[in-house]
C-alpha cells in the first residue's frame, strides 16, 4: 500500500507540474504570446522569457513519469517500459529546446516519441484477467496441464482469482489509448496543417496524457483498500 501511495504522489505531480508550468510560464511572456496558437515548447525555447520555468516543469514531468513507471507493478512490463521511455523523451524535450528561429530536429524527435509513447503505453500495459479460480485448486503437480499465470504479480491474486485494477483492464485501457491517440493526431493535424489552434490542441493532448497515469494509479490504490 505504501508503494501505491508513493507512486500516487509522482503520478499526481506530473499533471500539476505540466499544467502549472505552462500556466505560470505563459504569464511571463510578452503580450503577443497566445496559448491557443503558441506551443508549450515555445515557453521553454531559447527566445522565451524565463524559459527555466517551463524547462524545469518538463524535467519534473519526465522524472515523475519514470518514477511512476518503475513503481506501477500491476501494469504489464511492456507498458511500463514504454511509459518510462516516454518520461526519458520528455527529459530530452527539455534538454533540446527550440532555437530562437526555426526548428530543432532533436527537439521534434524527442517530442514526437514522448507524445506517441504516452498515447500507446496504456494498451501495452493491459492486464489480461484470467477466469476466476476455484476456492480449492489442486496443486500444479497433480494437474500439470493447468497453465500457470506468471504475468499476474502475486499482489494481484486473490481468493477468487487475479484482481486487476480497472484502469489496466482491456476495455478501459484500450479505450484510453484510442482517445489519447486521437488527441495526439488532432495536435499533429493542427501543427503540420498550419492551424490556428496548435497550442490548444497540444495542451489538451499533453494534459490528458499526464492525467491518465494518475487515473490508473488511483484504480490500483482503490483496489488495495
């Protein structure tokens, strides 16, 4: 339970740092800055005022993602690895800021990896719940044809079979992945289509991707009570 609460702190800190970071950093920009049209990266770019605010927020968010991925034991390993990779990519977004003029290939690559990984990891983190086990199950030795379930951690097993947090169940996790992917695609369309709501689309996608891990952790904490 202590681990779940600790992971809950890192999961809750990520959206607070991200949303708080872009909100505070925007107030420090010249009057011409438009959060609906201008990107989050512009707040940490070399031409931004007090760029350290958004840069620090990105570092904090990336670190929180990594900590949450390491501690979220109920999630499947592939999802946790991809989620940690998204955190590392977020750190690289901060490490490779946009220049005063033009774009940065390294920044673009890091941001793309971060957005895509944060949209896809819920699907790979799914725990496929097996059917309920009988109250008194014979030993594996007496029933060698009964397959074991090594993908289910011991802390998820109960007297009526594996207990999976609802945030990691197939329908919920896949649905979240579809929604997050749609938000990221919307941002991509705005960005590469030269739309006038690039900043808004990015903030909606990034905010949703930062909040989803907290929802998953909350479902884990609720299960363990």
